[in-house]
């Protein structure tokens, strides 16, 4: 049975920079299949086009070449929702009001959207904080609100652009486990951008390792390990070592190009 949800073929992106119109290639010949319900990691050095690829999947940017095709869709159901590093919450709305924003815009009946929003608030473990405003929450709690708001749109795919990068190490580790739990409970497809090898191993079902700019798929690693995971295990350590080998030359290339 074909479980593919998204297909990318020969996707390229070229940026036109400034008044000169200088052509800067960001992505080159990306071929990738994404399966329904998988936790896919996009891993690579800074500037390799990870976020650009995510924006193309989200429909926020158009590819310069190639094609992107969703192989399944449920009528008017939203295909993607994105969770950003900066939270992007409305400061004048409470937790619950932020979560219901998408369904509110789509004219979902109030009773239906309120019940679903409350369920999602409980899913991300923010029960009791429904009527707090973003400035009253910690960074980790705000990111939980952002995740609940993305889930409220009931998308096929959730896209994450380094959502935990701004958090302290302890909060980040807790939320990594929470993301793995929520992914398992919801059955959603997650595509997650990170530059952290450790985070990739802790969360990913498959890890797409990208080259330095222009970003290409260098290798895809299957992580067939039970959850929750630990970075002290032998198998995890072996995958970390392999990722380090794959990325070392790409990081060097990035550094040399910035000189």
C-alpha cells in the first residue's frame, strides 16, 4: 500500500538578491517522499536551505523549478500548519483565544471550536492556563500554545522551523519528549527543521541530511529505535557519530564560503 503523503521531485530554489538581481541557488534537485504519520527531520548546516524547503512545502514560497505534490487530501482540510521559533502568538488573546483563532477564521461553529480548543490545551498540558495571556507564560508554555494553535487547524502535515532553538536546555529537553508524545497521540505527519544532531536522533523517524548551499539530499538515515530515546544508548551514539561524519564536510564548506 502506498503510504506517501507528499512527493517532491527535482525541487530547486534560486533567490534573486538586491538591485543587481544576483542569482543565489538555495536548493538544488531535491527528491523526497514523505509518508503519512512519519516524523521527518531536515538536518543540515546553517544556510543549507532547510527553512526554505519548509516554506515551499507550506506554500509560503514557490519553487524555482521541479514540482511538489500532495498525494492525499481531505476536501477542504488544511494541508499544512507551521510552528515557528518565535511563537507568533497574538499578545492580546488568551491561550484559549489563540488556539481557536484558525477555526474562528474558518467559521467553525463556536461550540465545536471551543470544545476542540479545550481538548488541545489539555493535550499540550496547559490546563488551568486557558485564560492567561502570552506575556504571563514561560517560553516553553508559549511554544505549547503555538503547537496547540497549529493542531487546531487539523492539518495533514505540521511543519516545525527550529521551534525549540530559543529555549534553555532543560526546557528544550522536556519539550522534545512532549513533541514525541503529541506526534504519537495525534498520528499527524511532522516535518521538523533543526541543526541539532542530538535533537534529530531523539525525535526523528527518518533524518534527511542536507548538503551545504545549495541544499541537496546527501543521505537519509532511518532511526528504528523505540521511544522515548536517550542519547546515552549505544545505537543512538552510533547514529550521532554517523550524522557527525556526514555533516562535518558540509559545515566546513559553509564556513569557507563565508570567508
